[in-house]
């Protein structure tokens, strides 16, 4: 079966997208999708861009106006009733410094779906090369996974962990593969914690749109999560533009089946629905 839901996408309500909700929805309908989840960014304490960078960001860049987001989403739901199901989702940026703020923010609205993602490590965004200064890619990736683990032990109000190994996207060497076994212990801790707490992971297909050979997370991680008993996996393109919706979704069923999954999930009212692959 084809994947009929894109559960990770952004619109102009996120600081790094200019897309109208309407253009995203139209594109999803054209792609044959039955369900989409908008998952707009909320990142508290986002760091100021390093000196010399052309794009400027600061602590306000990824602050979501959840009320206007919900207001527009509800009008879109009305407009596209019977054509596509539109879920009210959130991608919340994890940082140990803002656990409390995130908890309050997430409780403030009745989201259908919450993805927890790590975009900032030690006060720095790996999107910028300066993140890697003074350390190897291996050290950076180890810190990244450890930071994920520390955060999910403190912050619980989410459904799936976003793009688990996305740091590799920014490796300065341009090599985006990593030896999974070198990080197996810490990733096991993450997976065990998620499974015990009935939370899932996502397949984020944006990696392939960036020219990488595998999705986030890689096949070795998907297999291990399944082996440990993990069953919840959502599928998302992480599109910030209409043309990227459902990117590479044709490859997802085979990848998931190879990893041992029989279902993918869609969240509504914070509960997973299981759909056959
Ligand atoms: Zn993200
Ligand atoms: Zn995203």
C-alpha cells in the first residue's frame, strides 16, 4: 500500500517557511494523500546566528503564534472538508533550558500530534559550520544523541521523536553516513525510553531530498527500534514548500517492511492509528 499521510510539514506559521497552508494542502491532494499533519516549529531559546552568516536568526525566529495557526487551520479544515484530513500538529524544539516552557506551550492547545526534535545542541544550531569547530564529527554526533536522551528523560509531552540522526545532514566532510554500531548503546537507551513510554519515531524523508542515500533515521536504526519492540512510526516529508510534499514516499513501504514493520501510524487527538503497509 502507498503511504497516504504526510505527517511532518510546515507553512508560513513556521519561521523558515513562506508557504501558504492552502498551497501545501493543494499539493497534498494532488499527491493523492488522504491525511496531512501540519507540524509548525516552536523553538524557545533559539540561538542568535553566528557572526558573518547571511541569514539572521535569534530567539524570536521560531516562536509560533499558535492561536493564529489554529485559526487558519480550522478554516482550512472547513474549506477542504471531504477532500483531505488536516491534523493540528507541532514540532517542538527540545532544549534542556526550556523544558518547562515547552511543557506549558504544548498544554496550551489541543494538538493532534507533537513531534519532539533536537535542533539546538549546547546552545548552537548544527546548521551552521561553527557547530563542528574543535570537534570531530563522531564527537558531535555522540553529543547529539546524548542530548536527545537527556531531553526526552525530562520532557514527555510528545508523540514521536523527530529525525533522529539528522545531524549527519550537516557533517562538514560532506559524508552523510555513519557507523551505526559506534552509537548503538546510546541509541538503544533512546529507543528503550521511547518504547517504555509508548512513544514512536518518524521516518523523515527530507534526507533523500538533500541527496542522502537513506532516510532519517537510517535502516540500521529502524531495524533496531523494531527489534526492541518499537511499533510506532509516522512518515513525514518535512516539506517547507508545496513541491516537497510526500517526497520519496514511494520508497517508504519497502524500507519499513525491510526493517520489520507491518504498519505506519497517523496521529489524531494524540492517539496513533495503525495503517497497513
Ligand atoms: Zn526539525
Ligand atoms: Zn520540521
